[in-house]
């Protein structure tokens, strides 16, 4: 294990400034220090974890297997951390991330409660001046925004939202002190991955739970379980093979791909296979499914019909069951949530479902929520209404590049990137884990990007340059590849954060990379083989080196 360098921080003149102490930012800090750069990380929150710091609502947990989501750069770390469950709950993940930060002595390079309010590129020196909320300005050569795709919570503009006198909570801004749900009348608005996790987690505790659903999702069981001592031993014994698979597989999971298409099997064989999928863990329902699931609408419809029947068999009230069956999108066109006892929750006498397509929210009142049906009163309203995905955090940092160009202006019609890490006019700025990324198991894809960014910075330094900027042609090639991939599929529902259409007024642009990891790997190899000629490398006119 190479020790990280002893560059002490924080300092006001840096090689590398990382923003965000989530999974990606922490790894980026580690890699930058390991490569010998002076580095500091600033984080708006009071602690480490990013998504796993802010999303601490009851029931928040992984739906990637814990040991596939975790860091792989250290065998010692892998060996010494025993995940308790195949899909860890938020507190365990937050403990793990804190352990990593202390284990590798990274905390002294971090500043908490430090939100970036402006970041301006200084052309003569090739440095970034980054202003924090308290007015401190940090000067850095390389500016790395690991600010995440799901870090800006979205509150819909419901009339009278601030008039509500009870407790109003967003899943993505959950308080650090426990919320007392006991005996309370609770509303949950939103049935995405967060909503469907919190709903079963609090149902037994509350007096009443009313779920406000605008669009139903294709939810399937997570099938979580504790990790047995035998499994723990096996995981350790298999570390190198696991790492190899996770570092090279298409989606960054360990699941084995299936070798048959839907209609290769008879109806009976298909039903048996669907049953097997229903009982399989997490994302294997995508990665180990029939090979044509995502490509043949008829194949996808078969699987959706199977799930619909499951919903009807679990939910005893037929009207509620029908409301819970999606009608506007196919399986995996939106991010499929994985659940524990979600549909079962609707059989509890204190739980009810409001279909907002039939009875939209009119306004919030001081005591509750008014829909076309009338007012229901609540003590607590939980907004599980999602995030300004992909570009939200980058757009809020006041970033200005070459010639004072604002990133928000350059991206007014949607993001343009190279490899989802860099964009024209912002020399020396990178954003691993940003838009045009996040395909599959996030930490794996984002980790690939961090490795690429770090290797690129080392290349720049070791070749005597101090300014790097992607060429317009390379950015155009990558961005049009993203747009072409998105155009292949037609039905994504009315509102999808994949396209930013969950945020009113946001341009409809695909924010992920449908070509996934293989395309990322291919482009990274191409950059290396061509000696980074996708980039323009130079020395700043007022360079101090
Ligand atoms: P999501 O998946 O974006 O879900 C947000 C939910 O909130 C979804 O059901 C939305 O319905 C609903 N929503 C949004 N705006 C409104 C309004 N105005 N009225 C009613 N309901 C609304 O966010 P999550 O936090 O659940 O999950 C985000 C990611 O976190 C997830 O993919 C995982 O990676 C972890 P809609 O579907 O738009 O009709």
C-alpha cells in the first residue's frame, strides 16, 4: 500500500482543490495526495459521506452490494471492514466512509462547512480562485468538483409550501438528530427510490401514513440479507478476482450475465426465470436478465406484466394495486427502485395512497395538503421529490472560465463534456462523477474517472505543462455520442431525471452515458495512446513554475 504523501493542508496555494467529501471526492483526494500533489478538500456539510451524509432518512440503504460499492484500492481496507449486510443501511455506510478517511489520514486535508460560492479561472497564471461561503479564497492549479449528481434536493413549487406549520423534511437534507415519527400523521410526497425506501421503514411507527404518488415505479424486491461468516471468509479469499471483475465489468457489478433472450424460452420457462429474477438481489434484475430486456419492447412488456401480477397478488385492495402499476414507462427506462416490503405496506390499515394524476395537489395549508379531494392534515410532510440531477451542483458554484465565461451560460442548452469529466473553456477543471457519467454501479464508473483525472494531472505535471483544456472536437465527439445514445430509446415517461425533465425549465438533455463503461474505457485508452492529443496542453504566460 503506497502511503499518501505528507502534504499538509489546508493551505491557500494548492496543486489540487477537491470539492465534495462523497465517495468520489474522497477517492480523488486520496489519489491526488498519493501522486504527490498538495491537495485540500472542501465540503459544505459537517462530515464526510456526500450522499450518505445527507440522505440519512429511515430506510436509506445501498442497492448495490456493499462490497461492490466500497473502495477497492486497498486489500487491507477490504479485509478489515466487515459489511454486516449485502445491502448496507446508511449508518453503516457513513461509519465505513469515516473509517476510510481516518484509516488513510485524510481528514486533516479537509475543511467542513465550506461551500463554494464562486470559482474563477485566472488566465495569466492558469490558476483557479475559489471563494468559500465565509469569503476565504483558495488558489489552486487544478480544481476538481466531485459534487455529485444527486446533491441538490428538489422541492416542487407547490403553492403555500412555506405555510405548513408542521415539520417539513426532504429525504436528501435529512436532519442529523432523530425524527420522532411515533404517533404522527405523516405524508410522503414522491415514490422514487427514496420514497419507496422510507415508506415501509416508518409505516409501523406512525399514526397514519399518506403516500402522494404522481408516477408509479417498477419496484422489485431488494432481497437483502446479512452476510454470513462463511460469506465473509469467501469475500476475503476472492478479493483479487472480485476486484478484477468490478474493475472491468460493463456495469461494475459482480452479477453474471444471462445468455438467453426472452422468447428463446417457452411461456413456462419464462415465468420460472422471472420468478428467479424476482428473488435475485438488487440490480441483478437488470444485469442478469434476458439479454433483450432493454432492447425489445415486447420482451420488456413480458417482464412488466409479471411485475404487475406480483403487485396485484401482494396488494389486497385492487384499486390501490392498479394505481401502483406504472403505465407511462417500461422497466429500467427510469431508475428502477429496489424495495423491502414496499407493496406489502399498502395492506396496513394506517397507510393510504393518493394518486396525484387523479387528484393533484392544489396547495399546502398551515395544517396539511389540499388536493382536488379536499384537505388532509399532517404533523410531518416528507418531500421525497428528488434532485436537480447531474448539473445541479456544478451550476450553483459560480464557475467562470476562460474570458469570464459562466459555466451556466456555456451549458444553457444542456451539458457538453468530454468523458463526463471536463468541458471546453474551463482549463484545469474536472468533475468526476458529474453529468454524462453514473452508468451502473456509481463508485466504479466514478472511480474510473478519478483514476483518469489523476493520471492526466500527473501527465501534465511530468511533461512540464500547467494548463490543460480539452479540444472542442473531442468534446463534440463525446457529447454527440451521448445524445445519439439517448435518441435510441423513445419512451421515458413525462418526468425523468435521466433527462432533467423532473426540474421545470431545465433543457431536455440526456444526463447519463448510455454507452456505459466500455465506451469510457475505450476513450480513455484512445487518449493515452494518442498522448493526450484530445487536450491542448500549455504553460500559463505568468506561470510561477
Ligand atoms: P426521484 O427518483 O427523482 O423521485 C422523485 C419522486 O418525487 C418521483 O416519484 C416524482 O414523481 C416525485 N415528484 C417530483 N415532483 C413532484 C411534484 N411536483 N409532485 C408530486 N410528486 C413529485 O428521486 P429519489 O430521491 O427518489 O431518488 C433519486 C436517486 O437516489 C435514485 O435514483 C437513486 O440513485 C438514489 P414523478 O416520477 O416525477 O412523476
